[in-house]
């Protein structure tokens, strides 16, 4: 009536099996049976109602008792309907749920609870203790015996959820216990096996991922180290090559210098002869070789840092005038209009390096301009001065502008227009980087190109007067007949070529490998009018040799230093001794100009 037939029969059958008795329903109930019945009723209607029902049943012959039983039946039926509804709701939950009284005996549960733990029927009834529940788990190998007290303590402890691992079934159950008002415990059970497995799989994946990342990182580090090592080797090889070129520059230019001297000497003796054109062609070829070697050596010096900028303040007037003088013959040869707009603006940078930068830009413009003009101009822009080189040449396509500053790079149109190695603009780029200047380029294919460079402006009143002993102003050439010249060089080929050239000009020439040889023959040799000395001699420099010869003759003899070393340091040393410098390969015209100028300078006896 209160529990339903099925549950009542199942509960009493379990009781019989447990107690080992047989209930026939014909004999008088014993006290244990009555107590069991009271507990069973209490699970459905509560302990107070169960005691009342049993009390009324014992008095069922009394009319008032029968009325009370009928009222109780009606109330119990309504209560049972509510209980059935609650039980149905509990059975629909995904989580298992149990309610234990204060004595830790089961009074309520749902179907999912028994399913999660795989409990037998006899453990799914009122009055089963929590200890019996745990012993069943131990018997089936779900938990180890030594964990019984620990699990019991966790089940009865209210608070945070905890995980119960079932070994035999492989399940992980999340358990959460909450207190009941009467001292009992309500516990919920959720199967989180899938979540735990996912977490384990994720952790394993993360571990393997970390291993893979570590392996990949190690591989990348190894590759980067190999690349860095390869780059260092490549840079060292390139720097070694560059240093080699810079170091052997003198040795490279020595035979070229000798060849130029021989060629100039032959040209002096074949003027008007049919062989003159052949010799002139040889000279032109030597000029080309000199240009190429000079460009390569310039790049090597720039790359090794041998060319150090020496900042000074100077006017652009003399620089532009020199550019006009240097390039007007080349422009006339191509019938180009070379216009250089005069300017007295003053800038602050390295004078020599900036001059070479402008020379390369103008040379490049003339080389790649078929017709029209080349314009060089300067304009003031606030605290800066912008120098521009315009031409009406072949121009550069927009997609090729970024390649023109690479060494040995020549565009197809440029290769058809003029010969060369493609080093001019590469030198411009390197000089600009040394001077920390920016080169800008604007060009249109077939129309022309504009290069510009911006330089810091300076005050005119602090400008230095530009003067260089290596760039004398043009003078009419005079005869050198009878001039006594002492040539010092440790290269016999150079001395022989120099002797032939100077004797062709009418000079009296003495050649020696060092100053000591001249001094040893001093008693038999007259004082020379001028000394020409190579800078790199055996065990000494040309400047030291000139000083020794001056001391021997007790006279500040005019002298010229001839060297392949284009460093500012050498020029500064020569300037302190008032000695002009000519660079190898030696240009005969430049040498003759210097000799003409120096023969007019009186020597002071000491």
C-alpha cells in the first residue's frame, strides 16, 4: 500500500536471504521483522508515520483506529504519488544520487547510482549501510582494502568535489557530499571518465608536443648555428679577399705603372710615326685596366674600412670647377653639353671622398648618355645642401632601380651603350655609407636619370681653402731639358720605364733602389734638381728616403712621392714635408705638370 508491491516483495526477499529465514505470512511477526518493517515504511512515509501506521495496525479492530488508518491511507497515497514523482525525476538525472541518514544508512537513491557502481539488487534497498557499499566495491576489486577508511572519510566529508577511481571498471567518478538538516548526507556521483581520459590524452599530447617543439627548436638552433658559422666563414673569406686586394694593391699596380711608363716613353719617340696609333691604343687599353683595377681597389678599401672619413668644411666652388675641368674633354668627345652650375655653398663632410662620389656620378651620367646634356647643380634646403646630377641618357626602368648599386651589375641597355664592369655606382653607394649620406635616384627609361645626395651645410666663414699638391692648376708646359732627376724605386722595371720617359723629355736621370746607394755615390754624383721616390721601399718609406737625401745634400730639394697607397694618412705625412703626391699608375701628363711647377720653386740651402 505504501511502498508498492514490487518494492515490498523485493525488500522482504532481501531480508529473508540476509537473515536466512522464511516468512510465510501466517505466523506472528517477530520484533526484528517489525523493526525492519518500520524502517522500510520510514523510507516511504517517514519515521513518525511508520510508527503510527504500525501502532494503528496493531489496533485495527478498533473503529477509531480503522478511521485513522483510512485517513492515513489517503494521506499515504498522496505522499506515495509525490514520492513516485520525485523518484522518477531522480532516475532521469545523469548523475547518481544517494541520501544516507545520520547513521550512514541508505534511505534514498536513484537508478544511475546503482548503474555507475554496478551494484547488485540487494544493495539497492533502504537500510543498507555505507560500509556495506564500500565492502562490495572492495570485493569486486574497484578499490583496494587499504583505501576503505580513506574513501569512507571522503564520502562523509562535505565540501569540494573529489575523484574516486574504480580500478576494475576503469571509471572515474566525481563525488560531492552535502549535509542534510537531520545530520544525514546527500551525495552526487558523476561519471567523468571521458573527461579524465581527454585530459590525460591532452597532457600526453602536450608532453609530446613539448618534445616535438624541443626537438624542432634544437634542430633550428643547430641549423641557425650552421648558418651563422657558414656566414662567418663567408664573411671571413670575403673580408680576407678584400684585405688581400687592399694589401696587394701596390704589387698589382707596380707592373701596370711600369707598362704605362714604357708606353709613354715609346709615344714620345714615335710621334708622327705610323706606329704611334698602335702605341696610343696600348695606352688606351692601359687606361681601361687602370680604371678597372682602381675601382676594385677602391671597393676593397671601402669594405675593409681603410678609407676613414676626415670631416672638414669647404666650399663647393673649387670642387665643381675641378669636375668641369676633369670631365669636359670626355663630354666634348661624345658631343654632350656638360653644364655645371657654379655655387659658393659650403658643406661639412670628407672633401676627398665626396669629390670621388661626385666624380663617379658624373662619369656614370656621361657614359650612359648618347646625346643631350649632363647637368650638375646645387641647391640649399634649410640646414642641408642637395647636389644633383641630371642626364638625358638611357634611363633606368622602375623595377631595376634597386639593383643599380650592386657591384658587377649592369643593365642590358647600359651594357649595349658603354663598356665597363658595373662598379661605378657600387663605389658611390659605399662612399655614401662611409660618409653617412643618402643617395636618391629618380629615372625614366629612355628619358634620363637624376641622382641626388644631401650633405650637411656649413658656415662660409669657417670654410677651409681647398688646396692639394696633387692637383696643380693647369700651367703651360715648359721644356725640361737639362733637369737632373733622381728616381728611387725598388722595382727595376719601374726605374727603367721612368728613365726612358724622363730622358725622352730631355732630363738627366739617376735611378737607385734606395737612398743609401745614392749617398754612397754622392762624391761622384751632382745634387739632383728633383727627387721622385716610390712610397713602398725596402726597409723604409719614400718619405724617409727623401728626408735622408735632403739631409745629405743639405738642401730642401723639391720632391714628388709616387705611390699606390691612396690613404689620407700618407697624404698627410707628405703634406707635412711639402711633398706633392702622385698615385700609381702614374699619368705622364700629371708628372710633367708637377715637374714644370717644381722647377720654378727655388730650393733653400740649409
